[in-house]
C-alpha cells in the first residue's frame, strides 16, 4: 500500500471530491491510498479524542477502467487494514454521499445506497421535456413571475441559509460551517460554484455545486421556510444549464437511500429528485468500527450535540437502513 500526500504524485485523473483542493478544505490530514493501479482518496477527521477516516469517492483506477467487484472488495479490505494498523483510526465513518461502492469489505457494517443522476448530453429541450410535467409547469411559473437565478460569492449568505435549512429539519449539527465554505471557495478555484434564487431582493434558495470535467454534484442546498413556487426547481434546472454549458456530462443529486419509508425526510427528498427523471444508480455504502467503546462514545456526544441544537440524532444513513431492512450481505 502506498500513501500519497500530494495530488502531484498521483498519476491519475481525479474527480472533484478526490482533488487536493477539496480534501485540503476538509482536513489538514488527507491523502490517496494506492495499490497496484487502484486509488482511494480520504481525509482524517480528528475531534477531541476521536480519529475517524472518511472516504470521499469510490475506488478509482488510474486508466479509468471499470473495476470488477471482487477486485474492489480485495482492495477495500487492504485499505481497511491500513486504516486500522497505520492510520490508527478509531473507525471508518460512512463515506461521502457521492461514493457508491460495488462491493463490501469483510468486517464492515453496510447498507444499500445510491444516487440520482441526470444526463446532460441531450439538448436542453430534450432534457427539459423529460422532467415531470408538474416540474416543467413550476419552472415556467417561476420564470414568468421573475424569480432570478444567479451565481454569488457571498459565502456568508449561503452559510446562513444552509444553517436555517438544517435547523428546520433538526439537523443543525450537520450544517457546513462558514470556515469550510470559505476553504472550498479558496482551495477549489473554479471547480465549485455558489448559486441562489431571488424573488426581487428576497433570497429563496441556494446551492453549493462542485464539479469536474465529467460530473457536477449538488453538494449542499437550502431554502427559506416557504420559498416562492418553483424556485427550487428553477435553481436545479438553471444549474444544469450552466453545467451543460461548461461541457459537463452528468448532474448528480448526491445520495439516495434505498427504499426509505414514506413520510420520512429521505422519502420526501427523493420524491423531489425523481421529478427530474434521473437515472437511479445503486450500490453500497459501509463503515468499519475498530474501537467500539470510542465509537459508542462518539455517537453519544453526537446525540448530545444534536439535542443542544434543537435536533435529534438517529444515526447515519447506514443505521437507518439497517433498522428498516437489516444488514447487507457481504459485510461480515
């Protein structure tokens, strides 16, 4: 196993969430683990006495080939051993929502997980025609009523609207901090954009979009409590148009829980994303616990943090999936 600490030593085309700009915005401790021609980007999140590893993409091959699931499984198992013995992690946390794995390493706790992706290859007219009719109607209504879509560099406004959005859903502890958003703006250059919609001078919605030559990711999004009709739909459509204009091939909504229960936040979010007629892509996500006592303590503090901020911590999406569907095969 080889550890790279600079992207200049990684001889591969890196997607945006595997880039040095993004990783350095997340942590001072990051890198790329390589074995044979496979690479996995990660960062280490150190808080108090806790040390957790977070993967920011699924395994990549240097030549861009498709990795067979058995090969990916062996590679992930060697990564797990490295994280345990060399990085000395307390646990490998659930990877970022864009990281969809084809296989599960032994010893992991796993769940089915996926994402929704809109193909930006066809003409704008064809892409738009594929949306649900009610979605097209809302976008046209927002346009007629003068809802404006614009790029902004006002990170403070973006951060404030995201805080408001996460607070409403009881997830205030998950809202990205102002310092992190500034670090993204500073470190990632032209591979991140910040967008808003306005009704006159009144802010309606916002989006943080990270992208590379192939794919754009809806990384974070927020809105006021009761945004103008169609403003959220317009924001996604105009963002797609912007990304298509840059030659980007895919628009990734980042994350889709598998079979969420009706009347849950996950179900509502996925219903919204499905209105853009995306391709549904499913695989797996996983975590690995090396030190159970420290992991339990970390979760206890997470519950306390959520409670102090007016929310309730129910675990990560893997915990939610297992409560509803059971552990995925292959994780033991």
